């Protein structure tokens, strides 16, 4: 693993982030490039344009497929996500997004949905508010010193997100926790994924 985390050079971070699409393509997962494009380019606008802001059950299923394609496929979790009632997903996600900018409460609300852990919940929030919430990926977390062994818990996510927000702030106004997460993921070459 390289020392990108320890670099204060914005150019090193930009160079790593610039490889993100190529690293996505190298993962060898047939639908990942399209899913990733949808997640980064379409989903944020869909969420933003809904009143109140929320995700739908099809959004949540597709987001879960994106997360698993980028990391580890867990079919039982996907089945659980698919079985959530559409009205429950809409209500829970609207309630969670209304809790922004709280660092914990939105994640906690989303994890009330079947098959949704902190990583999947963070993917919803990263699409809705990338300036506050990074996607929770174990490959990224493993590059951050002093976080300890990766644990898919709310407390660990809060520490992880705080670290990525601090790094984004240190690099300057062009950076968000989401862009930091993507640069670190690309830097590591991809494939580890979150739950």
C-alpha cells in the first residue's frame, strides 16, 4: 500500500483520483462501469430533485448492486434489500436525509432497513451529501492510520468519516470526503468493498 494518505500534496491526490475510472474498468466486473457512472452521475440528481429527498426501492437495489460490484458480492444481503417494502424505503430514506448533517443519525436510520448496514447506508448519504459523508469501504479504511481493524459499525464509520472530512479540509476546497475516498480506493487498485 502506498503512502497517499500521508501525502499533503494535492497533485498526488488528484493524480490518484484521475485513475478512478480506469481502476473501475480494470476490476473485470461487466456491469460495474455502468453502475458506477449511474451512482456518481445520476443518483445524486435523482435524490436532490425529489421532495422530500429520498431514494426509492429500485434506487436502493441498484446502489447495493453497485456497492457489491465494486467490492464483495453478498447475494443474501441483496435479497434482503430487495424485500424491503417500497414505501418503507421511501419513508426511511426521507427521514434519514432530513437528519443531515448529523454525523450518526442518518446512518442509524437507514440501517433500520433490511440488508442495509453502515456501508450501504453510507452509499446513500455519499450520493446525497458528498461534502459530508464518504462511502464506507474497507479497502479505504485500511489505509487510514489509527482507525484500528475495520469494523462495520456506526462508531467505526463515524471515525472513518471524520478522518476523510479532515483530509478533504486539509487538501482544500476542491476536495470532499467522497473524492478522498475515491482517490484512496483507486490508489489501492480497487476490490475489497464494504458491507
